[in-house]
C-alpha cells in the first residue's frame, strides 16, 4: 500500500509539472502577440521557449517509458504547436548547391562591432574580401566606422560597391547598383537608428531597410557591475539580477516602439521592400512579429540547419533578412567569422 501511494504521488507530481510546463510553453508562443508594455512577464517567456520545448521532450520521454499514453498526449500536442517557432531557428533542408546561375540580388547584413576599433584597417579589408567571395550585391552594416587610422574604409569599399549611403551614427549601406533615394530613421533618445535606400536593380526598384534596434542592456549592466567591483564596491547578487531584469524589460519596451516606427515606414513603401539588420531580439518576440508583419522570413523560406547569429555565451538568432511576398528567396545562410560577436547573414532573392 505504501509503494502504491508513493507511485501515485510521483505520478501526480509529474502531471502537475507537465501541465505547468505546457501552460508556460503556450504563454511563450503567444508572448509575441502583445506589446511588452504592461505585459513584460508574458513577453519574457518567449526567451525561454527553447528550454520549455526541451522540458516537454523530456516529459514526453518519461510518459512513454512509463507507458502513460493518455498523459503523453499533452507534451505531444504542445511540441506540435511549437513547430512554427522551431522553424524560425532550424530548417531540415540542405542548401542548394548552385545558385550563381540564378538571376537575383544578394543581400548581406552584418553588425561589425566597429571593426574591433582596430586602426590598421586589416579587419575591414578582410570583411570586404569575404563580401567579394560571397558575391554580395548590397551590404548593410551596423556599428560601422568609416575612420581607420588616417584612412577611410569607404575608399576601398567603393571600389567594389560604387554606391554608398550612410545613416545616423553607425549605419551604412553599400551597393553595386545605383541608389536612387534614401532616408534616415532616427530613434528618439537612442543611439540606435534605421535607414532605407531605394536601389535600381537593372530597372527594378527595391527599398532596402537597414535596422539596428535597441540593445538588451545585459552586457552593459554586467560591465557596470564589474567596474564597481574593481573600485572595491560590493555588488549584491539580488541587486544585480534586479538591474539586469529592469534593463532587459526596458530594452524590450524601447525596441517595441522602434520596431513600430520601422514597420510604419515599410508599410508606406511604394516598391517591394527588404528589411534586414540587427533587431537585438529573438524569433516570435513582439519585435520579431512587428518587423515581420506580412513579410517572409528568409530563413524559414530557404534556410538550412540551425540559425544563430549572435555568438556570445548563449548563441541566439537576432540578425534577420525579411522580404516582400512579391519576391522569392533563393538561398539564405550565415558565415561564421571571427571579426565580431555577430555573424553576417546572406540572402539571394530572385527578381
């Protein structure tokens, strides 16, 4: 009788864990449908979706091993509901081998982290060589710096990309095709910004948006805490966690407003649009959904394998290329380069 009671106790405990895990998973899936203003807890759940999915997989394995088929239906349905989300970070397809022969325009977006603030120009030139190797037609850079010692990076870049347009602060677009118009999109009370350029691809006009949204503030908070520790000031763990959470939620709210600004600009575009850049937010977040709108996520359309673009301790996908549904993607991929904490993302779009 004692063993039966223990068995029932563990069964009920795992069932409760399963129900709570499934509920939080669905909250995470819907977390990007509402603005983080006043809904920060729900919005934050999106960030732990990978962990929640893994928890559901483990619980499914537990129910199968215990042959509790009715209970196993709960994690199964939960995991199936996550397939659209999983598709934003993983695609079970191989990249096409030969895309050079297909007519289109190749876009690259890359947060170059100010080229590591090095003054020799080596890093900027190495990145340019990679763009030539990848046969890039339009290059959008964030955290770009034109000054390199006593030289300008644009002098060498414009030998391959004859057309160039700069935005506020650290934004630039290089193009092999003529730039017919441009606009800077500053964000209020922020060093981040966006811009767009109209390029003429052999008579077809495209509007390319280059976007750099507000950072999470996570690294900035840790650096501030480290500086205080170096000065001999004690930083309490609870205070640090509270500061990280406050900065994270503030960053979400700021990015939400910035994403809405860019989305409004994109809605007013008279020609097909391509939106790319460093959004500093994960798939299925409110920012992701706002920026995506009725556009196509290039990775879901023609990407392959795992897609992660930020290489820090927790590699995540925060750099994107979206395009109008009137356009069609040919290939989408990233290259693992060592010049920045981001990887560049490449996409070829058929015209």
